[in-house]
C-alpha cells in the first residue's frame, strides 16, 4: 500500500504518472502534451457523473439531483415526517423504504411494526417502494434492484455505496433526503477525487474485507480521502468479481470519503444480466489522461488476511502479525480502550489467550458487508466437514437478501453451514449496530460487518457491561469457526473453493415487495402508531446567544454511536423526545439532565418570560454580559446548550446524533474538526451552529457559560471570525471561533432554526 504525496495523471487507465517535474516530462514524452490538472480532472469517472447530475451550471459549486433515494426503518419515519411538515405531496423520484434495522419487533411490543405500517402506507400514498422485513438489507436490495451505470443514489444510511456497480452513491442524514423529496438539491463544493489504483490479484483466502481494512488502515488517520471521491481504477480491478468489489466498496464509508466509483467491465455487465437488468449496465472508464488529487496504490497480491481490533475499523493488523505479537498488540488495545471507555469499566482481551492462542467467543457474517453470496459460499467451503464445537463459541450467518438465501438453499451451502452448528438467519442489519447477537459481558466477537466502535455491538458501559468486536473477512471467520474459536487466518485453509454460480430469483420480490411504480394515491391514510411523534417546535436563531457547555469530550474521535446509541434506541427513532433521553448516554450520562436544565431558560423566553427567573444561575451571567452589552435581554437573546468534542461525527449518517441535541435545547457544537461532512450537515439542517476552534487549550470548561454577541448578524453577513466570550468570575473573557464554509441556504436554515422552519417559510 502506497499513498502518493502529490496529484497524479492516469494514462490510458494503466499508468500512474506523478504530478512532479519529472513526471510531467515523462507525460509529455509519451503523449506529446501535459494537460493542466483542472482540465484532466474532467476525465475522471466521478467528474462525468457529477456533471450529469449537477443543475447549478457551475462545476465548482454543485447542486445535485439524485436519480433514486433509499432509507430503512429507523430513518424513513423521521424523514417522511419532516418532509410532510415541509409540504410533501408526492415522492418526486423513486424512494425505496426497506425494513432491515427494526425487523425483529422484539423491543417495545408493536412499536417497530407500527413504523413498518407507516412506511407501507406512505409508499402507497406518496408513490414509493416498500420492502417488508427480512426480505433484504437496504444496500443489497439497492444493488439488486436500484443501481445503474452512471446513476446517483442518496441514502439515509452511511454505507450507501454502490460504486462497484457504476453508481455514485452517498449516505447522508435524513434532512438531505428531505430536500430531494421536496425537489431541492444536494449542495456541495466539487470534491477532490482520489485514485485507488489496483494491481495484481488477491491471494487465496484473502477476501474483500481484508482489502478494505488494509485501505482503511492506510488512509483513515491521515484524512487522505476525507470528503473526497474514491475512484477505483487500474488493471487489478479486473481480477475481482462483482461480489468482491461490492464487499470492498461498502467499506469505503469507514475511510470518511464522500463517495466511491469504480471502472466497470464485463463482470459488472454480467451482474446486471444475472439480475435481469442488462439495460442498467454502463461501461465506465477514465479518459485517456485523467488527473487525480491523490493516489492510493493497492497491490492486491501482497495483502494478507487482516483484522481490525477494537475499537475502530482503522485499528488494523494482519492476523499473522497479531498472532506473532499477541501480548504487545493486546496491551495497545487496552490503552486505546482506556481512552474510548473513559476508564469506566475494566477491559482486557489478555484473558482470551490460551496456550499462546487467541480464543474468540463469537463469529458473525452479516449485512451489507458480509452477507454476500460469494462470502457465504467460501465460508461454507472452509467449514464443510467441520464442527464449530459445543462450547461457548457461536457462529451466525445472515444472508443479505432472501434471493441469496434461496440460492444457498438450492445449491446446498445452507445445509453445509447448518451441519457445522452455525445458525443461518434472515436478512437483518441488527448485528452491525447492537440489535442482534449481542455478545455476553467480556465476550470477544469477530465479525464481517462494517464497524466495531465501542459499545456498538450492544454492551452498555453505563451498566458495567462491556464486550468488543474485531472486524475480519468471512473466510477467516469461517477458518476460526472450524478451529472452534481459536483465531485462524483463511490463508491456512488448503482445501478447494467451489465457486458455485449465482442464479437470482426475483419471484420473492415480485410476490412481497410493494412497488407503486411511481403512482401516488392521495386517498391512502397514513397509519400511525402511538410512538410516532411529530417534531417539537424549534425557535429561530436569536440575535445573540448564551450557551452553556454541558459536555466536554476529549477523545481523538467521537462516533455517532457515542452521541446517540444505536441498537437499544431503535424503538424510539420515530419519537424525537423519547429518543433524546438517550443522547450521550454511553459517553456522558449526565448530559441529558444538564441540557434540560438549560432548556427551561429558552422555553421561558419563548413564552415571553425572563430566562434568569426560570434558571437563577443565569443572573450573574447576565450581570457580567451587561458590563459590556447592557441592552441584552429576553427580547434579543437565546439560551441553549452546547457540547465540545475534538472530532465528532465519525460513523453513521443518523441525523439523530444532531437532532437529539436540538430537541434538548442544543444550539451548537464546538469542535476542532468534524469527522464527516454528513454529521456537520446534520447539525446545520437541525439549525445548530457548527463552530470550529483551533487545537489549543480550551478557553472554557464543562459547565461554563459562553456569550456569542450578534451571532445572527454574523451568520447573515458571512463573518470570517465569530467573536465570543467565556463568562468567568463576573467578567467576559474573549475568544474566537469560526463556522467554516456555509452555503447561502445553510445560513438561512441556521437562521430559521432548522430545515422544517426553513421550508415552512
């Protein structure tokens, strides 16, 4: 793996020539010319697709309209509710509502099924597609039925990635889908494009997760591809099957890139043929001389079976390296755990070492990353004739769609897996986010899924319970299962991979999926449940702000799972106030109480009353403010809470990481950097100020009040620097923040208080 420290030209899709003096001389000798980078950048696949979908007329500042939208059942209720409140009458583009996150309906009685019935009736009323529970995970259905060459899809799940099929797809928070439902646009500056240049072919036993983890390990920490498009090119791409490419592609989300796209060929054409959609294939290749902002060189033949140790997909090692250096690496994991878990519970994996070998407790092959046909067939070949044993180790396999499940039943792989003691379940995303196969306390799980963030698998640190996950490829998980839980790399398997052909049967979808064919039926009544609630009223941005810091987080990265937990909150995703009770519950359990204490002041203002009477601790704050700003009173000030985090927002696209803070009275985040565009966009769309502060000693601490004068004016007038004060000992101590780049629409959304207010006018 090599990362170039310059931009580079790709010539005829084969040769990388760095953008250096020497490289430009070579390019001129070979082609007779050296195009300027700006012109050659137009020859990337990404540029062509973005141009085709941009309606701004300006390729520097894009306004994108997507071809299709997709959501699952812990996001579509909030999205549709927001769109309804903003004037939705009909889905203007195909919108697919899948049910793969709240599928079990096992928590909270019928709450989850109420969400499903809401989705079905909305698909009928507004002209959408409804995929019932257990039929397919969101991304597999999109691959099988939605993707198309040169198309763009927007999804409300962060792993919306269909680049291997020639579709540029992006995962964003719900408000960005609301904009599309209201026939508005997705507004971004033209992103950089990074070439992922592949050569060679993978060794036997090396699967797509191994390639993906190797790439993530190389680019995450240094931000090499952050908010950029990863374009997969080079001769090595041809060595990979469609399923294999899909398995690598879905994990690009963990690099923090914006999107991905791959060159396509006859293997992708065959994928579309198999799925009865030959017309949706389009051959995609970069132009004769294309320019990239950076290059990641991936030598596929040199990558070995990998493992991402807790608690991040970028914490990668080869399995060989881990086994050879168990004590040192496990000690390093303990150090990282002390930071991630704030020392709240003891954590070690050293007790999993038996006779020098690492014994794991659970294996999972699941979801949009692991549940593919080839992954499961290869795993079945490795396991055939073995037993997973009768001790603590368990193995669960979740095919990504019912058509895959049906084919496994027909070709015998299902029987091979069941015979070993493995359990094969229906399509469900639960293991990925803590709603299924939650490990026992202190257990260690290996998973071919997408993430291994702290507590994401379902443990509850606030209750003293902790378990952990390492990410691995399905093949090495199967080799470990065949070895009854002792960590084993798939390259130790010396048997034969049968590589059965895949036959897609669309009958199950024809029989069960509701497809309106884009025809809305306004007469349909939406079916609500008692847990489906409207968004509470949200105030507009005041002329001046008083913010109380109610949480201070100094982890290097804060994930959306830590901002709002995943699995345990699934039943409340359609209830804004109910869900908000879980905000930061794993990271800072006192947050909700602190935020609510401050919120009473803003509620008093909205009722025309004095905020300091409702919250007496504000009296000395106002006294200090009045020493320099005597005109500040209830008529021109807002009062709310804020949090500080070093780098918040890694991980899921879930908008609730921001909206939960908002409904509890949050007015801002303060950060050194935002981990992803999607989290920052979520803050903005919920009317929250995405403040930035330089990396240095903070001028404030948890519990301090911050006064931000003339903030509304600063937003409107595009101020480069935001002047603020910390209220300390009766005085105002000045400091400065910035807001980063904001579009005119984003400024107006913040000014109005949230996207709903913005569209209501």
